[in-house]
C-alpha cells in the first residue's frame, strides 16, 4: 500500500499526486490519496476559498499572501491528526509519497514510515520551506534547477504528443489552478496580434465575447478536498458549462496537447503538462521565487520562452517549434517515477 499525500490548496500539487496514483494503479499497485484539507475545520476551509478568489482577482494580493502564509498543519485539530495516523496503522501503510510539506509534522509521529518527498517545483517550494527538512526522507525531483536536469517525472498520459503539424493553430492561456497572474492582460495582447486562443476562465466576468476565443472553466464550486476525482472541466457555451471529469488525467491537459504553446505562470504542474505534451511554455510573471526558478530552468533547457522575449522577437512561432522538438527529445530520456515506485 502506497499513501500519496497531497494538498488541495494548489492544483499543481494535488493533480500530480492524482496522476501518480493513476500511473501506479495501471501497474497493479494498491494506492490511496489523502488530501490535507480534509483534516481542516470548516471555517478554515471557508477562509481558504475566500483567499482563492482574492488571489485570482488581484495578483498583488496573491504575492503578498504567499509571503505571510503560515504552516497549515498547525490548524489541523489533534483529533483529526490522530484519525489520520490511526487510518494508516489500520491499513499497515509503510510507503508515503508527500507532495506538500505540511504533511510532514504528522508523518513525524508515524512509526517506520518510508517517505519520498516529491518536489513538483525545481527548488524547495514554500510548504517544505516552512516546515523544515526531514532527514530520513528520499527527495524525488521532477525538475532540478540546481543541476538543470529532470531527474524523474510522472507521465500525465500514456498518449504520445500530437505532432507539430497536426496541432490546432491556437494558444492556451491560463493562470494555473487558482487563475492567478497576468494571463488575462496577455491574452488581450495576443488577440490583438492575431492569435486565436483557448482561455481558461475562473468566473463569468472573465469571459469576453470573441469568435476567435474559446473559453473553458473548472467548476468554481468544486474543491480537491470534496472527492478524489480530477477537476470538473468544460467549455463555456452561451453562458453554460457541461462539466465532465477527465479519466486518467485532468481535462485541461487535452487542450495543452493540441496547442502551439501554453501561456501561463511557471507552476510545477504546468511544467509537467508541458513536458508530457511536448507543448512549449510561454512564461508569464512567476508566483514567488520557486516559480521564478522553474521559468529559468525551462528557458535554459530550451522548453519555453518568456513572454517579454517572445514579444521582442515578434511572437515568432518558429521559436515554439524549436522548443517542441527539445521537449520531444527530453521526454524520451526522463525516468518514470511511477515505474520506480512499482518495482
């Protein structure tokens, strides 16, 4: 039994955990996913939901909130922690894969835990920085900024990338799981330059009437702590959305696979999608120092380009084609973490 410990605060942390679980199940491994927020009181979850909308509506608020965010584990009641520990003991769990550092204080109380810390970002992310190191844990890096490598990865899908010439001549523009950053302003600029777009909206006010823009949405009433599925996702048509669940991967990945590039802030989950779809990243302003390092790594490896640099080159699509080729080569050489765990 492998226990995968995620957090619903960031889809870039939670969705890779779901992907790992699916890749392991495909190999016959018994696996269970736990979401940190299921241990939190309802009033704390309500505050988290309010933060989500504040961060979406003003990126400056999001950046300020990240700087003052506290260790979420201190808000978990003792009885909820005890219940988690009891559940692991009853199922005789020995192997844990941790995607959020806020789980580590609870794991410290569990006897004989074999722990992998799976870093989705290319440097230590805020949740792990705030709780400190766990000496006995094995570090698994999906991207490594220090060594400029991709030591491990988690396949998003078993489908091969769509060839460059078969792709829609569209750009996917989004702001990550919480819809943060400057993507809306950049979408307007790209439309003015003549690109057709797929834009992930996060509330009705994000939608602009334009025949050259398709809008999609994650169900705004859904949260990762409600169930074990991928985010309900669908296209907005005439103000309505028929949400569906991805099978084996999240719904937005299908848009990433078909696009010429994904235009977004450089979150770890976005980088994972970029690698497995071989879709270049056009990198917007980062959410914190860890995303800045993600962007630097992706540029150094030739997998993406900053928005400002792409603009300076006249939004040259040939630069994206070159990055697509680099990604195709890289994904053939990366070590599949699910395969390693399943041995």
